[in-house]
C-alpha cells in the first residue's frame, strides 16, 4: 500500500540518537552510528521523531510500505521494556568509562541536548568550552564529577547559546552552573550566554590556560 512513512537520510545523520528516543513505536534504532528504520510496519508515519532531529536528516514521504501493525508494535515495546528491566537489575559491567566521573548523560553537545532532558532536573550543571578538557589532564575529576556536562563552542556552532541554554534550564530547578572556558577571546561568547541563561542560578566561572591551570 502507498502511505506516509519516515525516511532517514543517512548522509545527514550525525548519530545523536534523539530520533530513536523520540519514536514511541521503537521503529528507529541506532546501528553502526546511524539511525535506521528497522521495519516499515513499526512506523505509523506521524513523525514524532522529526522535531528531535537537529540535522534535518528525517522527513515523511509517501511510498509503498507495509501497513502499520499496532499489535506488532505493542509486542516490540513490551519486549524492549523487559530488556530495560533486566539491564536495570543486572550488576553494572566494568569498563574504562566507569572511571569517568560525571559522564551521566548523552548527548553532551549543547545544540543536541533535548529540551526535555530529564537529567537536567535539580542538577548541578557544567558548561564547558570544547577545548577545556584537552587543556586540563584531570578535567573530569576537577570539574565534571557530580555535574551534568554541556559542551559547546560559539565559534563553531551557529546556535544562539543564550536562548538554547535558557530553554534547557527553564523549569528544571537547576541548582548551580559552573562554566569552564579558556583564556581565548571566543570563549567570551560562551560566558555571556551562560550568564544570560543562568539568571538567578548560582554561577561560577573557571578560566583555564593552555597549560591547564586556572587563570
């Protein structure tokens, strides 16, 4: 039958995974770093995933496709729920990532973080310029531990960080904001955005030198 269905442009997909999280039918999975529509009959063609894609890699098209199968979707979602329950009850596997304190969420790029990110509620937030972690060898222990991390560079992104950060913080009861920036002038834009977005939230600014010390 000819019907509306999701089309994912692999060449535009950045692998952020936001569309897979937004899909209520489990029709999209991340495979080899790219979003994939795994079965036509899982997709209802309503496009809940569209607003979540920051790269514009998803559109709704009309083509020959299997009919939406609500029963199959319910069975899939039940299976996914059972898998999550098992993962939640299993002991955490040891890995090199387990030593990275503060890495509690994904994605970390400011422009990719969804506006409804649950891990921002009541959080202590670290806003870090892209370069900071490379300048400071113990960056995770000194600044990321116990904080949710947001990363960006106003020189590389065309996003208005002040509006974006304000939207991320709104109504979430963020407890504090720490900004880690470099001594370079372009980080001034990130500091201005952080100050504007923080408003009444306590803000601490840490300025790092290329040698890793605090200026």
